[in-house]
C-alpha cells in the first residue's frame, strides 16, 4: 500500500454574536485543519492538527514540506514516518506549527492503518483499558457584550453551570484569568453554588497569571473543592509551575501547549504538573502521544488529554484516552484521581457537532470509545463542503 494523495481542508464557522472569550483572546470563529490521506488501494484516513491558532500555516507545512516525506510511502508505518517528518523539519520545527502539521498527518496514518487491519486505533496502539470514559464539560467562558462586567455575568454563569449538571455531567471545567482575581473568585463561588457539592469542579487559567498571583488565587479558591488548576502560568515557566504546585493543595494540570517527547521530558520530568494534558492534534499525533504517555507513566503522572476541535480531534483523543492505564492502578478507579477522562468542550462548534455522520455524544457523563476500524468515524461530505474555507491537494507525481 502506498500514499497517493494528501488533501488539506481549512474549515471555518463564524460565531457572530455567539463569540466568547478566554483570558487570552476572543473566539469569533471555530476553525479546524483537517487532512485526508489517500492510498492506492482506496483506503483514506482522516486527521486533524493545530487547535489554537490559524489553520492555514499548518496546511502550508503539510502541502509544501511534509507531503514529500509521505507520498509513495506505506501509510501503515506511522512511527517510522513520524521520525522521518520530524528529522526532516527539526532545524526549523521542533515546536508549534510543524508539530501540529505532523500531528494531523500522523492521526490520518493511524486511521488508515486501523482500517487496513480491520481494528480500531485503540487496539492498534496496544489495547483499550475501557470501552467508555468519563467526560468533563468545558464551559463557563466569558460571554456576551458585557463579558467584562462580572456582576452582570454571575446569574448567567450560574444558569450555564447548572445546565451542565442537568445534562448529566459530573465534572465541569471553567475559565478564569481575564478579570481581577477577586472578581474571578466570585465567579468560582457562584459556579460552585450553582452545581452543588456533588459535581466536581476544575479551573483553567489559560496561563494568565504569574506565579505569585497564581499562588494567591489558588489559596483563595481551595475552599471551593477544586479538582485541578490548569495552566496557572505560561508554559515556558517551569520554575513558576513548580512554585505554584508546591504552595497549594490543588493538583496542578497543564501541557496543552507542550510538544513532543522532548517538551514533556522537561515539563513532566521537572515536576511541573500532577496531571499532564497533551493534545493529540498538537503534541505530535498518536505516535508521539504513545511516547509521551510512557514518559508520564515513568513519572507516575496521570495523563488526561486536552481536546479542542472537530469530531475528528475528539475521535483521535478518545482512542488515546482508551489506552491510558489507571495511574496508579486501583481496583476502583476514579476519573481524574487515578483514571483519565475526556475533555468535552461545550462551547458552540458545528465542526464538532455536525461533521461526523454519527456525532460523538455523551450520555450520563460518559462517552463511548469508537470501536470501528481506524478512528471509527465517517465525515458528512455536505457538511465538509458547507464550512470549507480553503482546500488544497498534493499528488504523487
Ligand atoms: Ca486549557
């Protein structure tokens, strides 16, 4: 079998008045970079890469640089091809866009390899520990025209938080970091009161604090029973991570902005986090996720993948989550205590909800791991066309 064609798809959905904000930026649109890899025997694989920035540079890396390492090769060798792509771009890659591009392609190769073998990707990776996984809702961003006015926000925030509990979620992750620490703490207090004591609550700072502010914030919110504090400081600040982690009782999470085994070697190896959050569409795909997972297990660090993207990204993350052992082993695993969970973004995103012919849904706070060959998903071509912003293809000449 050999790779004959690689297609890139930049998909965009403008959000209009439904735009929302994190501590870092506005989200005026949702976008995804998808890749479809074709083979000479008719099997195609889907991948997704790059979650945080514009999709076009990721597409350009695939078209202009990575494609030449892949065309004509056997797609059932994803780990070998990963090294070839990485070594071919090391001098100008290593982190960021090039690794996101490698991630997209790598996921598509695993999809093909699984389809060719008639096995789900989780089995190709060594075997699923679970057929369904607990999901935590990600929501409670800053919303509406008055998003900076926290007093006006509180009633809406309470309604939103309560809606996730009503939907069946037992775990919720919410945003802070855009406002004065005292105002963001009012948000957390409101959310905790809205969801009650039985729903677990996590907080994501999106690296908006320095270490001193993060410690101050963490100590003030400890009283609200917080399961983890995510990205308290910027990803480059390993000393800051350690300082925050040593000064609060709340477990520290992070890693969505970290890349490859080399990035996680330093991030996890230096003791920055209790919970590592590689994103398979960012960290290097499923091949590199396996190596990052081994590295984290060697440090007894729980891995809970970060997820932010279309249904393809979600399917890839579910395959990755399936193969994470409980860390440590226990006869009665508890999500995010010693067992992984899946992040389930609840912000508006038609690329997540409409693109797959069978959208991935949660039921009672759990999501099933796809068990069909490959990633186990099919895309609705009409939806692909509806949100298509840019399409390119590179052929075997
Ligand atoms: Ca995050």
